[in-house]
C-alpha cells in the first residue's frame, strides 16, 4: 500500500461529522466520522467520495459564510465549489463552479496564500502565486477574482513572490506581504473597495534574522497575517520565530511590538518559526497567541511593556515545534486549546477549576 502526505483538512460547515482532506495523490476526499454509539465494526473514518485534480490540491478555504469552498492547487489554479453540493448524498463528483488561473501557464508557479474578502469584498477571492523551485526566480502574481461573475477584477502591481495577506475586517483594505531579491519583504496596502491594483502605501518589513538551528538554506518569510477586529492592529507571524504587530495607520513607524519565541534545543530537526497566530479579546483586554519553534504556545499583550513578566506566558507546551493550534470557547463546549506539533502529536488542554468551570 502506498501512502501520501495530507496537505489540509476542513470540517463540513453544516455537519461536523464530515471532513475533507487534500492529499498528494491529487485527490480531495470526503470522510464520514462514525457515531460513538454506531454498531459498525469498521474503525476510523469512512471515505465517501473523491474529487480528482490534475495536480496536487493544497489548501481548503471556505468562504466566511460557508457557502463556497476554494481549493488551491500546485498547478497555479484555484477551483471553486458549492459547499452543499460537495457534501450531497451522491457518488457523483461535484462540479466546479469556477476555476481561476493564479499565474500564467508554464511559469513554474504554485498557488500561494489565498483568502476571501469581507463586507464590500465578500464575493472577492484574493490569490498570490509563488515559484515551485528556486531556479524559477522571485516573481509572483497577485490577483482578485469576483466569484459571482467568474472573472478577474484586479491585477495587483506587486511582482515578488507572495508570502501572506490579510483583508481588513471592514473588507476595504488588502495588506499584501511579498518576498523579493536580497531577502527583501515589501508590504503593500491596496484599496480593494474601489478595486485599485496600485498600492497606495508601500513599506519594507524589518530585517529577518535566521536561526542557527535552521542553517543558511532557510527561506525567510511571513507565514501568517491577522487583523485585530477593529482593523487598526495587524499581527505578522514570521519564520525567524518573531511576531511583529503594526498600526496600519502608521506603517512607516515600524512595529509597535516585537515578540520573540526561543530557539529551544529541545526541538529536533528543522523548525518553521512562528506558523500560527490568533487574536483574543475580552474583559477589556487584547492579546495575541502564537505558536513557535520553542514548542510553546504563548500569550502576548500589546498594551504591556515588552519587559513585563507577563509577556510570553506559556499556555501550552510540546516537545516539538508547534505546527498548528486552535483556540476554542469552553462556554460552547469547545476545548480551550488544541496543539498539533511537528512530531505528529496532538495536545488537548482543558482549563477548568476544581468544579469543572472554565477559567
């Protein structure tokens, strides 16, 4: 039997007993999770349906309202599906509602960061491309597609390979971070409400500092960008184990905060820096949670001084670098913290007091 790597997984937004997975076998597969009280003797997930692609499918990205699913592919395309049609009770493969070219054919590019808009841009899908190989160069293509009309509506003026992107909560501004020659990392702001492809502001990110444990071949990049709900602060996760927070109204002043994970000796093999960040808000406080190469999920508070002892408080720890984490709401029956590490383990945290009340 031959095994293939899994690129992404996503739950059915309408039925939590079904999930999708994308694999290096050129297939997106629909799975059914058996009921706990099922009499079925077959253990594990039940494969229900396959959606086949011409190349490796990568990310599974739902529209915020769950109505559509965008699937990125290594051949520099994004395919769009109706979410309900994917999970219908039929053996027939669902039909693509659209397929968008992220980069010209024959360029050796793959689909990179892909995100949905919001508010006035809620029907817009923003895409970036990145080279599949180092010999292709640092070129990148950055586009926006109207999924209702099925057409490209914006060609952005950035020319470097895509790193990360974020749309402001009001859906009017796109922040695009790219990676160019000489380890340069421009950040551009676009007015997507007016569908402007020319950046109205361009700045450069602070220099990256490669970690010794990763060696000279490490590609320096921003792994994630995330807006605070008020649209004023933007957090950037970087693979030099740093988290930088900017005020988008004053990019030229540099980061408001610089938070750093340790480069722990406990972590084996090549690390990936900070790969996930989540804002948390409540009780009059704002924090950013990050998972890094030190195997820790840490809580930072922009309102506190960098030297404050509370900065970087460890709320979860693993023996390997953090690959992904999820923060849930205990009052809705969700686990407050789940961590997946690069050693293949999953860690579930349940923060309750002696009476079982969430804290």
